[in-house]
C-alpha cells in the first residue's frame, strides 16, 4: 500500500512538472505578453500511446500584447515544442475573443502531449 501511495505522489509531481514546462513553452511563444486565465489537464490514452490533453486560455491585454497574441495564433499549430520526455502531437487554437475597449485578446488552445518512449 505504501509503495502505491508514493508512486501516485510521484506521478502527480511528474505531471505538474510537465504542465509547468508546457506553460513555460507557451509563455515563450506568446513573447511573455499573456496571462494564463484557465488551464485544464486530463489524462489521455489510446491503444499505443499515453499522455495528457491540455486546454489553456490566455489573455493578452494592450496593443503590444495583442500583436504578440496574433503571432501566437499564427505560429502555434506548427510550433516545434521541446519538452523533455514529451511529444506535442497536436496544438490548435480553438477559440478567440477580441474586444476593443479595453483592448483584450483571449485565446483558448488545446494541446495533446504524448509520452515519449
């Protein structure tokens, strides 16, 4: 029993590390102009692969940030992520909301990460 509990804690810690690395990679792609306003992570598996699906909402405030957000939208689907032990199998913008007063661009994206190995 004790070993199972330790294994579960280590697995949770590992996932938190992967999420943190993913969020850092997205922050880089967003030129550090975005704020994460929502992040949902769920385990994902097929017959041959295991990983996690992430749904992340980013908020870009102000003209300069919105320009960075527009670049984020353009580059996310083809971006080459480097997250140790993970392969980003799919990355897509699924929702965009843009308001002018105040100038805010909200982007929701979904990413599928697969465990390498």
